[in-house]
C-alpha cells in the first residue's frame, strides 16, 4: 500500500474509535437520565 493509503486507513480507524467513545459517553448520559431524571436547574438570580 502507498503512504497515502496507510495514512487514510489510520485516520479512518482513529475516527471510528472516536465515534465509539462518543457513543459510549452518550449511552452513559442516557442511562443516567433514564435512571435519575434530568438534574434540577437552580436559579441564583
């Protein structure tokens, strides 16, 4: 493979890993909200 193809493949792999981490974070947020509900907003004004 050429250097460009190797770089592209590495970038696509990195991007897929980032999407996986984002998905995991969103799942944690959704799980928290489903279990505990949305946090209360406190108005300090």
